[in-house]
């Protein structure tokens, strides 16, 4: 026997599903058990079975077209998201953590489709729940009009509160913001039981400890657990922390060919090579696939002003990259054969903060995978980065009086 949550149906039927479906008043934590996504007449059906009912919501986002489901919260286990797909109208699925206490599922749509019905049914005996979402094909204009993340105080963060101004930091200490790439719904590169998001979080914590013990550094992380942080939020976190330096940490995998050793990327509109361009495009697309709505992020005037600021700041980022590579090579003995590169990484676009992206190594290469999994090797890598930052700090301080004010 099952009971349909009548409040949810009332919201769905009254609203006619013209826009995002509201969150539901349920509670507790659930475990994903099974599911399927299949084509049906005029659209597709998504069906999830979980161990118990939880608060959830569903909505659509465009550019690219996708269906997003949020839960408080579901443990996904080791399910392969692509195994759920049994049709052509949904082309890819991602699932994972979104924020602390939140889980998210994102389904990429092959065509614009709007939500027809959405329901959660629970078994009164076992408490198990089945979520069924049906979507219908439509035109792009109708899809765009109905898309957008709903604003709901039960789900969204409140407006920032008025707080007392933070006293100024010691000018002799360098604020370094470390950005462990990926996280939550976006695990990054994967190789066996190792994934990039977890590995870079571990390394970021180790590097944070090395820098703090060196003295002269304050260190903050853009994420401290396995949850998703958008590219825009990572840059905002660096600015909020008053960062003097921003270092994004990654360990990608190559689909073709081999690469080994560390490489450091700086921001450039024109990538230094095709591989760098593909890497930047993949990192930015991960943000879209995680369900982030970037439709209102284009401000042309602000973009021009920031480009001018980056032009003045670019030599500092390039000097940072060179000093880091020297420190790393001295510490671990080898870097990538072409270690200094550039590409249009969105995460490096803080106009007023010297920023680099460090590929600590490549999970697709056996030797790098062994090194990245070895805590002793990682300590050496962290020491090399520390030495590079100290050398950059000394040089940058000496050049400060010569910069245009």
C-alpha cells in the first residue's frame, strides 16, 4: 500500500507545472536503491527508489537544457549514473553532493522538455519511497520561460547579514586561497577507486598545513568537504578572504596520449595548445552540468573593466607560475615536459588576485597515480610549492614600488 503526498500534488496541480516545483516538507536521510530513466510517449520518465522520503524539489535549467533534482539528502552509494538511462531523450546523468546536507541529480536533456507531473509515493509499511517525474517535449522558448532555480527559504541561503568589519590583516603575512578542484556531484577525473575531487581535498589540507608551519602565510580553502562549489563561488570565496594568491589544484586524466609531472596554467584568452583549450572547456562545462544557472552572468561592461585589470595583473601570475615550477622541480625532481601553459579557465578570472591552476599530476599515468597516492611524495610536492611561494613573495615585494598605482 502506498500514500501520495497530497500537499505536493496540490502544489503541482494548482501551479500547472508552469515553473519550478516547490520543495516538500519531509524529513530525514535516505539511501538510493534503484532507478531508471526511459523514453515514454512525447517525453521521458525518471523513476527513483529510495529507502525513505526526504524533502526534494525538481526544476529545469537551460544552456544546456537539463533537469535538476535536489534532495535533503540522499546517499547515492557506488551507483553508475549512466546505467540508469534506457532511452535517447536523456543523454547523461550526474549525481552526488551539492552542498553540505544537500544531494543533487542532474539529467542532460537531448531536447527541451517541461515537467508534466512529479510525485513521491511512500510505502506505509516499509517507509520506502518512489519518486516519479514525467517530462514532455516542448519548444525551446517554452522551456526557457519555465526554467530557473526556484527561490525558497527552506532551500536557499539567506541574505548576508550585517557583520562587524574584520580588522586588517598583518601586511607581512600572505593570504593564500587553495581551491581543491571539483567536489560533490562533480568528482573530476577518476581512476579505479581514486577520484580527483577527494585527492585534491586531501592534498589541499596537507599543503595548508605546510604553509602555515612555514610562517608568513594565512591559508583558506574554497571547500572543506565533498560538496559542489561553482566556479563563480570559488572566485568569490577568494575575494571574500582577501586573497593575495589563488591556487586551483587539479589532477586530470587524459583520454588520449600520456602526460606526467606537474604543470602550471595561467589565464589567457588564447590557449597555449589544443590540450589546454580542451581542459579549460571541460572544467567550465562541469559547472554547467552540475546545474549552475549562468544565464545572468554576462555583464559586458564589467567584463571589459576586469580584462583591463587582469592585463596589469597577468605578469604577477606568470611570475608565480614560474617560481612554483622551480620549487616543485627542486623538490620532486621532475615537472611536465611543457610545464608552463595558459588557457581560459573561468576559475582564474579574479581580476585583482594573482591566480594559477596547478596540475599536480595526471591520474591517467601510472607513475603519477602512484605519486599522488603516496603521502610522502605529496609532502615533497607541498614543500616545493611552499618554496616557490616564498621566492615569489620576496620578488613581488621588491617589485611593488615599481607598479603603476
